[in-house]
């Protein structure tokens, strides 16, 4: 990432490296995976994703928050940030159902703005 600094009429270019962080990231198991607005119900679809299809290459990065569903059949809700295939942040603090997503741990490089550096 490059940013320009103008000091005393001179343009200086500084390269700010991306920062690698260990995270847990997930992708949908199939096309029935949902993006939720809360951990209250598996039917509480996020307003930006109502009637929307979640692509299999969609990536979410978990924030670390969990909530148990009211019954054993619902499962565990996980809070996450969802990113585009180009690495841009789409929605923060969405919820997913753990049983609908495949998750793994790894290092991801993030830009200073919070986007994925090399999607």
C-alpha cells in the first residue's frame, strides 16, 4: 500500500506493509449458507443479504464471539466480518451458523484499512 505525504512542497512516497494476523476464516459449505443479522434466529437474515445468494468463494473472518442457539438442532452462531472476493470489507459483525460454513485457521494479511491485502 502506498500513501503520499506532502511536506514543504515535496511529495514523498512511503510504502506501508500489510500486517499478517492469525485468524479463523470460513467459506460456505454449500449454497444454502446464510448471512445473519443476529444470533437470535437462523431466519434473521442480514438486511444486505435478504434473498441473496452467498457464493461459495465468499470469505468471512471470525471476530471471536459465539452464541449458542436455543435448541441443539440450531447449533452455534459465530460473529464474523464478510469480505468480497477482491478482499474488500462488505459487512462487519454479521452472524453465521457454524454448521453451514467450513472454517480453518491461518494467517491473512490485512491493509491498514482492514481489507484483505492479497485475496
